[in-house]
C-alpha cells in the first residue's frame, strides 16, 4: 500500500533536429514511488534505450509430419 512501481515506454525527440531527422527515440523506464506523509515521492528511477524492434518472423510452411 505504500509503494508503487511504474514501468513505462516513452518516445523522445531531440529539439533542434531537422524536420526530416525527427525520429522518436524509444526509452524504457522504471520508477518506484513511496507514499509518505508529504505525498508520493520517487525513490528509484532507471531508464535505458529500448531494444531495436525486430522484424516479425517470416511465415513458413509447417514441416511434413511424416519423414519417410
């Protein structure tokens, strides 16, 4: 009841980039909050670049069930 954990996926763009270069930069972050008498306070924060998106696997035919 006194802790909250938030895992978030955020997209950042850098100010000053040319219009064509404004690609979002994906970030994965985890924040941990503690409820105190003064309200919720962030006690832990961690952020990392999100892993590159993988292309979906190519659909292939199922191998035959009988080998011989």
